[in-house]
């Protein structure tokens, strides 16, 4: 089994991470069809001041968002949360959400999805 898995990446170095063009560009360090993962993907999304990702949902994946740097306003369905560095939020599968940089510097978030190739439906 391990021999077959070695065809895909086990370790992904920073210079090997594929760039995936969702509505925002996300550096997907562990993207499903690039790695051995059958159940997860993870990466970093970067937003300039005042920018964000509009209303959307993922019909095939839960998501965890962790604020690495900056300040974020995060909506989940009809609730809005201000998030600081170190804060995280769980987004259930199919839940409408959005992210906006409300700080004075670049916002960097770590995103983890429960499916190797998450589908994004923009609204």
C-alpha cells in the first residue's frame, strides 16, 4: 500500500505547494489530488486590507478557519464574528459563510477542509 502512496506527496515543501484558484488564491499545501490524503486538505488564504471572500458554501466539506495573522470578520449563516490572531471557527458542510479582512495589515488564514478537493459554490 505504501508503495502506491509514494506516487503522491507525503511531505510538501513550501516551494512545491500548488496554488489553487478559488474565488481567492489559496496556497493549498496539502491539496487532495497532489497528496495521499483521501479525507483532508489544508492551505493558507491571504487577503489584503478591506478584501475578502464573498458569500459561499462547500457542499462536500466542513471547514476550519484559523487566523494566523491579522483581523477577520467571519460570517456563518446569520451570525458575524470578529476574529483575531489565534482564533478559529468551524464551518459545517453546506453552511453559507464569508470572510473579510477588517484589520490594518494583510490577513492570513489557515483553512482545513474535510474533503481532499472541496467544492466552492459562490452566491
